[in-house]
C-alpha cells in the first residue's frame, strides 16, 4: 500500500487495528510504516515551532530588506511568517482567564505591556516608566488596586506581542497599538481609542521632497510586524512607487539606520515621527511630510475571555475623559459634593455609574484622577511637549463636551458615565 495523503495514513491505521492481535508480522510492518509516515511530519512540526519561536523573538541587528509590494503580499511566505508572529502558532499556549480582576488583586499588581523607548508615549524619566501609555496602565492599577504604582511594565516590541497577549500573562496592553480587526480577532479586545493617529513619513530636508508621492524607488526604514509595514506596502502599490522597506524589530534600530543614511525615509505614526524628531541630533535637518497615509486609532487592548475586565478598563478610560469634560483635575477637592450631579456621581458621592457592579470601589474615580489626572492633564504632561497640538486636532474632546475652556471639536468621546 502506498500512502501519500497524510489523512489517508490515519484511515489506514484505523482499519488495520482489528488485525493487530492476529498477525504479529503485520503489526510490526504497520508500526514500521507508521513511524516512516509520522516521523517526517513530526520533524516538520518541530522545525516549524523552532522557526516561529525565532521569528517571534526578533533580532534588531538583522534588518530585512524587502521590496515592499512583494514581501507583504498576503499570499507570500512573508505573510505566513507574519501570521506566526501574530501568535497563531501559539494557540495551544493561550489561556483565557475568567476573572482577571481577582487575578490582579491576588497577584498584587497589574501586568501592563508598554514601551520604554517612545518619547511621550512610553519612555524612561529618571529611570522610571513614564508617558501617555504608561499613565493609562497606572490609571487601571489605581482603579483595580488603589495603587497607581502597583504595575509591572512588560516592555514589548510589536513582534511577538500577539503571542504574549494570547498566553494570558498580560492584563492589558497600552503601547501606541493600533486597533485593527485582525488583531481583535487574533489577539484580544481593543477597549477604547485614546489617541487618533495616522501614518506619516520623515525625510532628510536635503532630499528636497515635499510629498510622499515623490518618493518613487526610495528605501524606507520601518518597524516590522506593525500596521506601518502593511500600510507602506498598500501605499507603494496604490501609487506604483516601488518603495523598498528596510524592516527592524526595534524602532530605535530603524531610526538609527535612517539617521545613518541607510534609508531615504523613516515611517511610523505621525505622533511617533514627532516623538523621535524631538530627540534627533539635528531636528531642523529633517521634514515630516504632510501626508497621512492610514488610520491609526491607538487603543489599549485586553486579552479575550473576560467581559468584566474589558468593562473595567473601558470605564477607567471613560473616567479620564469625563473628568476633563467636567473640569475635574488631580487638584480638585474630591471629597465634598459639588451640587453638580454629574460630578458628584463621578466622585462616588451620589448615585452610581456602575462602578460597584464591576467590583470597583464607589470612589474609584477619585483614586484614578488623583493618581494621573484627567485626559487633558495626561496629554499636556507627555504629548504637548512634543509639539503635538491638541486644539483643532482629532484628539480634542467631542464638540458638545460640557467643559468651557478645554479643546473641543475632536473625536475623544466615551459612553456617558451613569
Ligand atoms: N501603531 C502601529 C505602529 C506601532 C509601532 O511601530 N510602534 C513602534 C514605535 S513607533 C514601537 O512600538 N516600537 C517599540 C520599540 O521599538 O521598542 C501599530 O500598532 O502597528
């Protein structure tokens, strides 16, 4: 019998079972064949596992130089590798925690994936983690544990992040992560967009380029396994630019390569371009091109499988946003009723916005606002210094926000706290 189809192997083995007790010779022959059939498959599977572990670990010293259109074709081998990096190969390891609030409280701290090398969003200030994203982690720790410092920061690059979330080890991600439908399907639930961004490109001023469409044939440094890499391919194909991506696991390596002259351009979210530009040795020698080539709603993520945890993180984001809308800051006297029912409800002094149903304290918003301030305070502390103007941008509060002097007319909005 010649078997070429692996499906037929198992069918043949099943059929052979009743005969095993009668014919020892047949049994040996069957065993020999089964080993011959299954060994190559086993070796193949182990090789695949080893390859996906290596890919997931990434190596910023080894850039991948690829023609953008070809390598990012979804039917190509590179797309297969990308799926491995998204964590599909780790399904067996994934763990769905049913009561993460309880887990976090028993553990005594929140595990939050963020970055430590992105000015404004996740960076180190005097050795401590700081930034817009870092404050979102601290706000959730304040809500869940009453202590904004009870956070273990897991520093992550985009490569391998999906696998890490699926493993169940991380309670939330807050790290300039764009919400996409594929990530939502494969990684976890995106909670509430906290920064509306779009992808851009930066070039040396001496290149004399004023718009992205003038970059035909250019090489572009990029972080791998990002939406950035995928959008660059779409943009290149759409405008027949034949761009060449030079991809790195770590953004700092991509930036260094650009500054070193290895690429004509560097691309990431516009906020990231401004963040890195702020630490370039010669900022005036570079130009952020005006093009916005994608939508990048930067959004915290929680693992799949625990609705209450999702609701908790979402409610914390709403607290930050409504505190600004109601004019409440970290300096506000929070203990006394104000007579404004919306503010008193937020403070936990009257009524409810569902906080106790979620297992949080009645005065959870006091803990959160005292710890990190409102949305505007977080923005002003970390993003305004990068020159990211909020007034007139999508990151202003919604047009009808009740505050009098806050930036309005943007998209930062949350479901009413009541
Ligand atoms: N928003 C995009 C891009 C994210 C991204 O590229 N992040 C870079 C920096 S701008 C990063 O996190 N790098 C981490 C590091 O290199 O340490 C996405 O979600 O894919």
